[in-house]
């Protein structure tokens, strides 16, 4: 399972764009008249490609042509942590959100089920469903998400008022076979028009993953896939294939 909470050992994680080491060049924004895309020209005439740049205190990411990017993107990110007295450095993709209007990196934004941390990295909370079909999230201690204590039980669980999300996840969970039964499973579910505001795509992926992972026995499950898409009528089409169970 591709878990989006993979930074569990990296309390001292450092983003790949190395905020403390990047140089903020003076310059000005330019727009390409041929396509309306923005780019940033530094004082020395150079411009950033395939990398982050801090401009007026905000972080932006530019593509291979030097154009400002917007929306959800996965970027290689360096994580440095200590393990058994050894300093370990890993590089893997993390999800970031670049504002759809300005392109600046969004930070400290919360949703039920996850958040954008102060370093801009998306952290997803783990999702569980109990024997009564109730959906709850386990607060990811590395997410930086502020959950009021009144909404949490003594174990750190909090039951969210998820509305359509809880109903969709319950139905998806019930469609999945218990571990040991193989096959293909699918479901269509009507989403509200503002679904992406309440549950951005990376959080939807995490929710679908966790339901499969939970229904099929957790860590012992091997060889399975899942996917989802939303059509023009805001209907989500979820599909999963389960091939093998390892005892």
C-alpha cells in the first residue's frame, strides 16, 4: 500500500527545497504572451527551472520551462533523521499544494483527515472503521494538525462529522471482501459539487487506500491495487483488485 504517512521516523525532516539554504533573488514577474503563463526573472536575467524559489517571503515551484506551477504536485523531498546513531538521508515524493490563483505554496491548512503542515508537506491521518461501521481518524502525530482535545478520546482518536465522506467510506468498506476472498470490487457514489474542497484528491486516495488495507487484513495483504476517478457529474468511480493473501 502506498501510504501517505511515510515520514514516521523523520521528526527532523528537512524539505528538499532546503528552505534555509535557498537564495531569494530580487527580480520581477513576467508573463509569456503566447500562453499566459507566469515566470520570474531574477536581477541577473536568470530564471528558476524544476525547482523551488522564495519570492517576497513566499515559496513557488517552477516547471522544466520555468513557468510557475499551480495545484497539487508531488515533488522529491529530502528527509534527514537519526537511526541507531547514524544520520540517514532519504529522498521520496511528498505532496504539496500551490495556490490555484497565485501559485504560492500553501501551508497550515486543515481538513478532516489530513493537513498541509508548516513546511507545506501534506500529512494524512490514518482512517479506521469499527464493528458498528463508524468511521474515525487516528491523529497523525507528525502531521502538525491541531485537533481540539474535546474531540478526542483518551487514545487520541477523534470521530469526525464527515457526512457524505463517512457514508461513502462505509459503503466502500462493505463492498470489499474479507481477507482470503479474491476478486475485483467497484462502487459508484454521488459526491457533492464541492467534494474537492472538503476532501482534496490526495486525501481521497488515502481514504480509499486505508479502507482496502483495513478490510483485507492490514499488513499481511499483498498484491492488490486500487484506483478512483470522478466524472463530470461528480460521481466517483472506485475500483480495487485483490489477488493474493499471505498467511
